[in-house]
C-alpha cells in the first residue's frame, strides 16, 4: 500500500469504504490493491456483492455519515488516520493487512518512542496486579510507553501506573464506548494525558469478535508484549500469538503451578518466551531489538500483485461456490482454501472479497475465514 496524503474528498471516500458493512480489513486491502482508490472501490461494491450472491443491494456508508464522523472527531479533538497516509503509526502500517483507519484521542506522540505492551488476566491475583503496576511503572521511568487494552485486572493496573509517563489504551469499541464501565475515570485520564486508539466507529459498543482485533493492534503498536497471568484460554494468549506473527518479542512472568492463572504464561515460557522478573529484564530485551523491525518496509516490498484480468474474472466465477462450500463455522486459513480449491491465490482472494461483501463469510485480519454468523 503506497503511503501518500489523501485529499479531503479522498479521506471521506476512504472512511466510507472502511465503514461499509461487510468490508473488513482484509477485504478493504484487497479492494484498494485491485481498484487503487477508495472512490473506485466504492463504485464497484454493489456489483461485487451481487456476484458473491447477495440478494439485496449493498449500500456503502454514505458521504453524510463519513463527514459527520469526521466533524465529531474534530469537535472532541480526536484524529482520524488512514492506513495509506504518512502519519499512520509505523507499527500498524506494516501489519498484514493494516487496519484501514484508526481514530485517536489524547496528546501522547508515539513517534520515536519505544512502546511495550503489558496484558494479562482480568481476574488477576493481588500479587499479579501489584507486579503489573510495578513493572509498568519501572518501564515508564525508563521512557517506555506502556500499551494495553483497558480491560479489568492486569490491563487496568498497567495503565494506572503509567498515566504520568505515557500509556496507550487500545479499545475494542469506539473512542467514547467505555468498557468496562468502572474504568470511566481511567479512560478519561488516558484521554487527557495518554492516548486512546480505536479502529471502530465512534460510540460503537464492542462485541466478542472485536477483542481479538483489538489485541492485534496492541501487539502491533509495541516492540514487545509481556503477559502477566493468563489462563490456558486467556485472550492475552491471542495477543501473544499476534506478537509472534508480527515479529514482536514475547515475554512472560512466571507463576505458581498451583494457580490456574499461571498456566498460560508458564506454557509460553516453556515454548520460548523470555522470562521477566523485573523492568530491567524488559529494558535489556528491548534495547537489543531493532526499531526498524516495526517500521515501514521499502516501497519495493509493497508492489501490488497483478490485477485480475478478464480470464481471472472468469476463474473467480468458476471457483466462488466451490470455496463457499469449503467454509464452515470453524475457521480455515486462506492458504488452505487455495490448496483445497486448486485456484491461484489472487483468484481465491477475489472470490472471498465477493463472498464477504455478500454477507456469506467473515475474513479475519489474521487470515482465517469462516461462514458468516
């Protein structure tokens, strides 16, 4: 994706495309690769959705809705950043795919600052909460920005300890959707002194599926991720998985084998995560990492794949229902769909765009595909 400033009209079109129902980050990225501009992609949406089997017309988000959102952001002092623009956070720009847009609120500048995530159990122990706070405070004293998800437990402790030194809260909902409600004061303090980040529309109340997307951004903004207490099925382990996929450092705090909240972190340590006992351990690890690991790659690495030609369009028509038949409520990777269908990757990608626009499938940012709920 080329990095270039957008005109006001271009930013409105980009936001309209991002806010259109059925256009997730993967489909958004594929549409921009194919049609080059958000305006051209918007024009193509109804026909693509119809090809995918949509029974009713797909109506993109309106210009009035997009302009109203931008006006609202201006009124509260928030900012809209589009993935193609030069000021988009470097750590998010290199994700595959990046979130199409993010909105931010707060004075904290991430440029040239090292960021590290601290996440963990919502039902954390007293020891875990104290350690998370002390660890975050120690990192802050070394100039490290602490990133977390504003959840109960470990997240809240990490944020509260770094209000004065720099903290970023990545939200599953919109900027003004406060979850959990008991973090209202913490939310306000971060907006005043730190930074709130969201890829959802303003006021949007998060659903269960939004939290993994939030976790992906937590790790994306950070050079490393520290897990403090996590059960075997903890959402924090999803953040660790994203961190590994993104080439970030994964760190974990050991815990008692008698505490189920330590099962996930202890497993991460057995699998090779760095063991953390103090902020000094983290600083040593972060100082050995190269910042350009999370910087924008050279443009040559972003050269677009060949556009679909007439023959490819015919191939998409031929393979679309075959791919739909392979889908189930259980997720399957796009690579596996390529293998099972025998179709070229670009043809499978085009078919999935049409199926998602038709409301027949959901394509996760991590590359997994499932039948639409």
